[in-house]
């Protein structure tokens, strides 16, 4: 019990540190981006090719840093926030998530099929982030040779409710499934896929806080399926 209490205190301190560090880093990054923009505007006509190259490197690096900071903040909030449990209609929530991702869905010519989903007892904000990240992940890692199809469905595994998110994307090796939920872990190192490997770790954190279980099954070239197994949802 003492070790668990000590571990909980350490985790809380780490989350607070990550939040504070990420928050304090935002201002200098904003200044780097702002003054780089000023340099490009004021000296663009007289800047050498090398100078333009260096400025582009600064701009691109600051954008990546800003993305990393925002992802760290999201991860910290997901781990730190106390649950505010309410009745969450997953069908309605999923429609809202798809509306928010409408532009990305259109850009990839994706089809998102949402079956009838139940109402569960959950934190609405964190659950929205969970499904936003999972659907975004499927859109991001779609196969260029076919239009993305993402199916969200509910089923029962033994006595537990489960929600599945299935796609026909590029997939990954099954032995890497557990690694997918680790922070900063990227299963695809191709530069065509942007990101810092935070999205799925946020999903795992949200599920852990709800005492849900998140698993993944996949096969390269065939697609992936993420399963959220919910116990004691208290919903309908």
C-alpha cells in the first residue's frame, strides 16, 4: 500500500511537471515562429538560398516542437484530470466527433460507418478525445491504394460491453501492438506520417482512468481493429 501510494504521488508529480513544462515552453516557441516570419517578410528579397534554407529549417523545427508541446499537454491533461462521470450517449458523441473530423474525412475520401451504440457512464470530454484520436489514427494511416473505410460497432465479450473501431488501413505487425500505446512510440517511421506517437498513449490513459481495457489487433496491408472493453459501465 505504501509503495502504491508513493507511486501515485510520483505519477502525479510527473504529470504536473509535464503540464507546467509544456505550458511554459509555448511562449518561446511562439516568439521563434513570429520572428522567423518577420525575417522572411523583411529579408525575403535579399536572402541567399542558404539563408532561406536555414530559415525553413527553423520554421519546420518550431512547428514540430509546437505540435509536440500540444500533444504533451493533451497527454498530461488526460492523465491528470479527475473523472466527471455522466451518462454519455456514444452514438451522439460519435456523430459529433465525425462532424469535427469532417474535413479530414472528405480529404481522404473516407467512409465512416457508425452502428447503433449504447449509453455508458463515462467522462464525456475524455471519451470524446479517445474516439477522436482513434478515428484520426485510422484516417492518418490509410492505405493510398484504396479509400478508407472505418467501422465503429458495439458488441459483448463475455459479460462486458466492447466498442470496436475497425479500419482497412496499412496496419502493423501484431507483435508491435502493445508498443503502440507507449508514449512517443511510432510504429511507422515514414516521414509521410507526421506525429509524435502521443495519440494512442492518450487513448490508453483515458481507458485506464475509466478502468476500461484497450487492445489492438492488426495485420500489415489488411488494416487494424482497436477494441475498448468496458466493465461496469452503468449505462443502458
